[in-house]
């Protein structure tokens, strides 16, 4: 499939925006300026960007405890996320969600769900609503490889399959569930093979190749939109950071990590763009500088925003 230079550069800019955002946030935490904790998305950017680029305005995604990449790829602003991470009422969830619960329904993202596997039946439920209302919308459930061993995974996918719902289940297989290798937890070589048990297509792709992700996602999303039911899309990747900010990742073998850094999606895509004559190194650097300026502006405005008032804790309650 041919892509315009504008499309290719847009994919690159979004991927680097996610990486630069995560790097900036890491230092804000290390400096003790930002509260709470974070789970970074470094190394997995091609999946969020590729999948979300295949979606339309009315489609919805559900996310995990590692949601910053999904949020930025879905179009939430850097400013709304940064304000949220600082716990300000000007954040996308009024400062009440923090890192693991960011989202914005108007942008097509349910606030992230940190419980492993819990978003699978929620995406299925949204897809059921779309079908019952006869709306041409698609739901996407992002999950890690650890999510495939949760009961909710099986229940949610089986229901989506039986009712041919417009939903795509995306496994971000970074080989580790926190610190446990996926090979210690499942016997199958490909997690996508589990799709056979539900009678739906299962596809395993290189999750570090943003164009491969985009094309596989487009196919799965359009299949869902045509009323042909779900796809289980397994994207092979690697987390080139700790599970959370306190994790040095010592369980990852040194050679494995080295290969993963060489194969990470942003470096790979930059090499491709330069080799294809789509952009020069200087043009790519210019895009990164634009991202940097946007992120720094967001940090300044978030730090300057007033802290929540005690009575803000009473807003948005059912009772």
C-alpha cells in the first residue's frame, strides 16, 4: 500500500512525540516534581500510532496501565495529559485519573483501566452498543501479553466472536508481564493462535514496523466495520524501559535488550524515511524540535496551573 510523504512524516512525528513525552515525564518524576507513578511506553510506539491511525473519529479505544502512548496516538493533547499527570483540574480527567487512568471520551478514548485484562469485556460491550444502535463504529481493546491469561480475556473475546461484534483485540506482546517472560506462562508460540478457539482470525505481525501495524489494523478495523466480527491482532515488540519507573529491568538479558534497542521502531522508521528519500535527517530533527517545544510549553503551563481545591474532591460524584 502506497503512503504519501505527509502520512509517513505524520506517523514519525506521533511516534517521536510519544517517546519524547515519556522521556520528559521520566525526569519530572526523578526530580520529584511530579506525583504518583508511571508505566512508560518506550519501544512500543509503532503499535499505538499504527492502530490509532486506522481509526475514524467515532471509534473508541480502551487502554491499560501503560496508556500515555495510546492517548497521544488517539489525539489527546500533550497539555491535557501533562496537566493530568500533575494532578491539576485542567487535566483530561480533572486531575483525578493520573497516569494510569487518562482518557477523553470526546477524543475516542475511555479513561485507561489499570487492571490487567479488564478492558477486554468493556471494549466488547461498547461494540455491542454500536451494533445494537446500528452505528458504523469500531471498538479497539489494547492489552499486554499478560492480559491473555485473564478470565476476562476469554469471556470478552468469546462474546465478541459469537455476536460478530465490531471490535479489534490488540495484544502488545513485549515478551514480559512485568518481570515474568511470556514463555513461562503460555505453551503456544503465537498468542494469536488462541483466536482459533473463538473462530475468529488471529494475526501476528512485527509490532515495531509502523507500516505493517497500520495495514494490519486497517484490515481488522474495516472487517469489523463491515459486520464480519473481531480480529485478534498480536503485535510483537519490546519494552526498552522498566515495567514502571522503579524497575531497572535486570531480568531482561543484556544481549536481548541490546538487540531490542537496535530494532526499536523509531530508529527503524527514521532509517526507512531517509533511505527512501522521504525526509532528510535535518527534517526529522525539525519535527523532534517541534515536539520538544510543545512538551516544554505543556510542562510550564501544568506547573503554573493552580492545585485542586479541597472541594474539588466532591465534584463528579454520583451521590
